[in-house]
C-alpha cells in the first residue's frame, strides 16, 4: 500500500487539502481524510498538486521515434519519454501513408499491447487519415489519401480493427456517411478533421455520428460570419468535443480562450500532436514520409512550409494554458477527465476516484512534473 499525503488533490474539478490518496494493486484503494491509513509506504508530496495522469489521444512521436516506424522499440521509447512529462496513457496516432506502412504500424501497436512496456500505457490506435480531404491535407501525403468506404477501411486495417479506437476523417468527401456509420457501429470514435466542409456538411457529419473534432482550427474550414465552416459547426453543436494544440503556435492564445469559453472545459481536450522531434531539438526529421524541418521548436514541411505536428509535451500544454489565463483546475480537466471520456475509458482513468487506475502525476508549485505513478508504480524520471 502507498499513501500519497500532504498535497492538493484534484477531485471533481476542485483542489482538496488534508486528503490522502491510497494506492494498492495498481488501483486507487481510497481517497480518505488525512491520516486515516497509518500503515503502508507514506509519500509526502509537501503541498504539491496531485493530479490524475494525463492522457494524450493524439500523438505521433517523440524522442526521435514515430508510430509509423512500425516498431515496438519505438513505442517503448515514446512511452518512457511521455511518462516523464506526465502522460500516463496515449493513443498511438498514425498518418496518411501506404497500406503496408500503416499495417506495419498497427502490428507494432498490437504487439506492444501484449507486452509489459515501461512508461505510458498504450490505449490503442488513432487513425488520422487517410480518409481526408486533399484540400485540407496539412502535413499528410496526398498520394496516399483514400476515398472512404467500409471496404477501403477493412482493407487498410486488416486483422487489427479491434485496436482502432478513433478515426479522423472528413465529412465532405463522397462515401463519408457510409464509413461513419460502419465505424460508429463498431464503437470507434469518429472525429471530424482535415476538411474544407461547409457548416451544413459538418453538421451533417455530426448527425451521422461524428462526436469529436481533431485539432480545432487547424486543417479545417474557418469560422466566417456568413459561412461558419467546420469551426462554427463545432462551436454550435452541443455534445461534440474538440481538441486543441496548446503550443501557442498552432492556435493563438485568444483563440484558445475563445474555444474554452464557447465549448466549456468539459468539452475540450488538450493534445500534443507531437512528432519525432519532440524532446530532441532543431534539425531535419520525417513525418508520414514527408521531410520536416524543425527550427526554434516549430516543425514545418520542408517543401510546402505547413505546420507538421508539434514538439509539445502535455505538461508544457498545461503551463501554457495557465499562462494565458485558463484556471489550473480547468487545464487539468482538459488533460485528464475529458480525453478519458472521449475515448470511453472515463470509468477507469482520468479521475482520482476509488477503484480507478492509480495513474497519478505530482506537480510542483511551478507546475513541473516531480513524480509519476502508472498503475501505482512510480516511474523513474
């Protein structure tokens, strides 16, 4: 038994003092008044913040590795790096690429799911593309974009459909409705993204069953007063969640605040969209088979200059949101509760609650990670 004491505990959107968090057998055994449990390993965190583990539902790579490497070793390197920055679970995110490359990546994730890897837990796969609109391809390779259909999806993922937890696709391409219906029928979260769709087309996508929006503002039709576009549809539709890249590069601070104000902190997830340069430094990299140049921490395609993922970590996203005026408790919610709920694991992760997985992040007064526990095991930082 481990007893976390002396901290400010994030409970149901508020900070509680004089509360201990008790862990045993990988689970949260209890959240109890301070001192109730006397026996066990007592860990005094001295007034630091005790938060649920961060969950990244959109991350491509870090530390020189990428999901598209198709390697269990790469996934292990990623998992260890992310854990050191407070991320305790993530969806391995692919890019638009050839079938063989995607299938190889899916196999690696499947293999990793059957292995006891160190670091952040892999929750499954987020398939970003290839069913997107070429006019909003962003950093995706146009030659690999596919027309959406249940047959093309089945052919792409083969025997690995069960590990696909989320698919990003455009509602404004022919065949989209058919694929959305197929995916939602199998419990896969369908996210709207990489689209030039009109407000009406995007609202239709929500009617079909799309419930989430991939990196709001980026690679989609913008909000205009006579054509609200994808952004306007996301703002106008209750029950639809959105995600934001809070690196202060992809989205202006004011636009970040507006999104939170309109949707509410209950409907916004903070993601990294991180690529292999994260944790490495400036230089030349590859994302989805395309050459990327990172300069002063900003990743752009070498040929077109488009932003190509980020070099963000989730702990930095938290600090950035607080810096621009978002309350700390709201920023924590957007890194924990909301992403857990989006992908259907809010009954076991994303909250400090009895019976939940003991995934916890301890933050010091400057909001830097000081300790991380994944299923009750302290991670070496």
